[in-house]
């Protein structure tokens, strides 16, 4: 089972990306002045560039789905508190979580 399916109950959306470009609303396409609602904080950026309350955690889950070494690791969970991702659980080796 994929990370997205296990953690969020969803399949990978079409065109989902770990680092998506924020979507531009119709209002910003016609005006040059940005508004507070047009800029999405990085931690709220969803898989397709849309606003998503759990956007950062979903992008981490998608990145985990794309890493064969992390496949079928049911003892680790991804959560998001504000702009911080929290990993809960256990892994066979700390090296698995090291940045390459």
C-alpha cells in the first residue's frame, strides 16, 4: 500500500509533484497586484500546487512513495504540525532516513 493511501486514504493524483508550482488563481491572472489569499505558504502547498492544510506531509509521503527503499514500511507515520513534519514510529535502520 502506498504512503499516500495508508496515511491520507488517497491515491496519487494525476500530475502530483513533490515540489509543485503554486497554482495561479484567475484573479491574479488578470491583475498584477498580489493579495494575501493568492500566495500559498510552502507548508500548505498541495501535490498539484493547490492550497492543502496537510500539503507538506502529503509531499513527504509522495517522496517516500517514490523511494523504493521506503516501500512497505508500515511502522513509520508522517504527520504535520504547522510548518514541521513529524515522523513517528520505527525504522529498521536510522540510515534509511538520512538525506542522500
